[in-house]
């Protein structure tokens, strides 16, 4: 079983590398994807059969220990149980269908190779999430799935709307990553090395949590809920999923109809022993699902496109799964997941054909395709809404058109305050920032020198400076180098604050910086070679297009972006977890500030990557198009 687990995990990565190295033509890419997909399917089937022969018992396999220092450990750990088996079965069926479908659907598409690279990267991350044996491993796969989604939403990069919607979805993803970042940190603190998924149920069975641990478990449950709601587009983050349908139809089917949208449900299933300990947390999950069902089912009625309707239908069904989880119906949730995943995948794949067919029929009949006449609708109402008074009907209609104003709510509560603080920082003069920073540091230094405060309190002004640097990068829109330097400065200040708290953690801090510094320098080199960086400064989405004009620079910028945000390709990924682990030893709230800064840094760096690498090349964009794009950008601001 160990070999089969590793095969299932790494075959998608092998497919990605093979396509990247040898995928010169569509025929070669199609052949490679065909054989790798079938090999993956056989491996998953063999794994499930072997697992069944072992009596369907929970199985854990520790491959090796990636990093260990003191009491901190990061093992490469795999875990298979009934929940993982159900999701693996869905991956096998749906991924095979999608790859076969795309071999023809994307024929002669300019991004044919790019699509297959991304979809195999998604499969690698998804398998890592499903087979993860600890929350650290799960977070690594979670990040890979998120970046794959980000790239596929912006697949049609010549159009401005897919690019903006990609940033919108990634912003929600990154914000909700706070839940998993701090959740991994809390699992190390609360469970003292017993944070493997295989150990959670046993831990809670044999050791009832004391009343003193209830607040900590409540906080960890809230963090898990944030992560699950963001990934599964549950209240209040319902708004991003219909906009994520800007990508190709197959990616919409596998991401937002079938697999990715159900990862929030998977997270709740995996962590059930943590959040199900009390009736209050169960009521919270039930309430989130219920509100989502009400908002999404109403908003679905006013969607003007079939993909938007399917998106809200999928959100509604996931909301019902949340309610079933709150009631303790885990087996029903798995059956519900399988049914909904296959149905939404089918609906999205056939939606272009259905729309084209209905348009042809309507054109031939010279009428619409209404299934009921006005008299029949009056006699047999088609929905509960038709039975309500007219004033209430109109109110619900406006509410549905505005999609519950959830996006405006999230913007006003989360994004706008951060942007306003960052804009205030950016408007300040350099001497003003230096004077304030010097004064605060001098004050804390004097208090420490007088013995009124311990030396660890020097980390407080450094941590505050870290947050301000992140906010400065977050609100800056036009100076790409300023954003890049501010993100790097925030990471440096995070490492400094942890060093002030734990001087003995210098090796772990250096490990973190070995991932950050090279990525920062690589990004600076790419930005210094940016051609025409001062042109059209009012429309940064419209003209950069480095992915087409300078593909090598765009690839280097993408790699530096991943390294700078702590993606699991550099030591910075483990370094982030280590910083949180060490920061909690003295001031736990500093660990929260570090996590928030990492999230904000990721959003700011993603904005730089999108604005520079996406869009239509200037040499094929005439003056009228540039003027129109500038007007759209200004109106949206």
C-alpha cells in the first residue's frame, strides 16, 4: 500500500513534468495526458482494492521526516480512511473524464499546454489534500489547489474580467488561509505532537477536554470554519464562485462543480473531532449552511448565464452538506458529495451544447422555450416566491440581483479598512515614517534598558512595523517595485520579531530567509528588466502581457512570486510554520499578526504578477481599446 500511496500522489506531478519537457505539440500532450491519467486511475483503483483487502481499516504511512528541530516535526505523512477513499474515487472518475474531454474541447487553443500543466498541478495538490496525514501536509496541498484555481480563472488572460475575477477568488483564498495557518499552529500547541489525523479521534475518545481547553478548541474551530467557508464559497464568501466560472468550461466543471468546491466539506470531515465537541460549534456549522442555502438558492434565480446558475446550485448543495455535518450525518455527506460532484460536472460539461441547441430550436420556432404558459404559471406557481405578496417578491428579486450584497459586505468589513490604512501609510513622507519608527523603538528600548520591560517586548514594535509594511504593499497599485520591496521587508521584520522573542531559533529563522531572499532578488531582477514600465500607468491590467511578450521573464516572476508568498517549493513554506511556532512561546497574538501579514503579502504579490503578466500586448492593442480599458478601470476604482 505504501508504494500505491506514493504512486497516486506523484503520478500527476510526473505528468506535469513530462508535458512541460516533451509537450511540443497537441498530439504529444494528448498522448502524455492519456497515459498518465490512465496510470493514475489504475493506481487509485489498486489502492482502493488493496485497502479493502486490509478490511477498510484506517491506514497511515510516514514516508520520511522533512524537517525536525527541537520539539517541532514536519513528517511527510499519508493517511487513508473512508473519507479519503470516497474523494479518491471521485478524483479518479472526474479527472479522467475532464482530461479526455479537454483533449478535444481545447483543440487549437493557444493555451493548450498551459491548461494541461495547470490541471495536472491541481490533481497533484488535490491528492495531497486528500491523502494528507496531518494539517501541515493538508495545507501544502491546499495552497497548490488554490494557485491552480487562480491560474485557470485567468486562463483567458487577454480579457480584463477573468484577470480581475482570478484576483478576487485568490483574495478570498488567501484570507481564509489564515484559518489553516493558525489552525496548524494551534494543533502543535494543543495536541503536543498528536496532531496526526489518525490520532485525533483517539485523542478525543480517551481524554475528554478540560473546561479550560474549551476556549482554545472554540478558537481552533472558528479558524477551521473560516478556511472551509472560503474554499467552499459558503456564507459570507458565496460571491466569488460564480465569477470563477470565467475559466474554461472543463476547469469550471472539475474545480467549482465537482472537486475543489467540496474541499471545505472535506476539511470539516477530517477535523470533526475538533469542532464537534460542543453543541455551539455544531450550531455554527448548521447556521452557516442554512444561511448559505437561503442566499444561494435565491441568487440562483436571477443569474443570466447557465454556468452562474450551476455555481449557485452547487453552493446550495454544499450548504446542505454543512447542515448534514452539523447533525452528525457523515456517511450521508459522503453520498451527497459523490452525487453532487458527478451531477454538477455533467451539467457544466454539457452546458455549451445545451445552450447552442436551445438557441437553434428557438431560432427555428421563432419563439422562446418556455415550458409553461402564463395561465399555467398563474394556476401552478413555479416557486415559493410566486406565492408571496408583490412587494416582497420585488424585494427578494432585488436581493437576488445584488446576490445578498455579500461582496460589498466583505469589502467594507475586511478589504477597505486595510486599504485605507495602507493608503495613509503610502501618503506619508519618508521622514515621517522614519521619525515615528525611531521614536517607538527608542521608547521601547528605554523601557527595556530601565528594566521596566523584558527584552522580548522589543518584538512588539517590530511586529507592528511588519503589519504596516504589508498594508503598504496591499494598497499600492502602480509602483510594482515598491510592492515587491514592501512584501520582502514585511517578511524580514517577521523574522526579526521572532528572533527578538526567541534568539535560540536563529537556525529556523535562517531557513525561512533562505526561501524569501532569493525569491525577492529574482523578482527585483525581473522588475528591473520590465519594458516600458511607465507607460499607461492608469490601466495596469490592460497592457503588460509579459506572458506573451516576454514569457521567460514572466515564468521567472511567477516562480519568485511563489517563493515570496511561502508556496511549498522553497524552505519559506516550512519557515512560515516555524515562525508561528516560535512566536507563540511569548506572545501568541504576534503569531496571529504574522499570519495576517503573510496573507496580505500574498494578495499584494499576486496583484503584481497579474498586472505584469496578464492582459493584451500593447503592440496588438489600438488606442481606442486602451482608452476604453482605462475608462473601465477608473470607473471600477
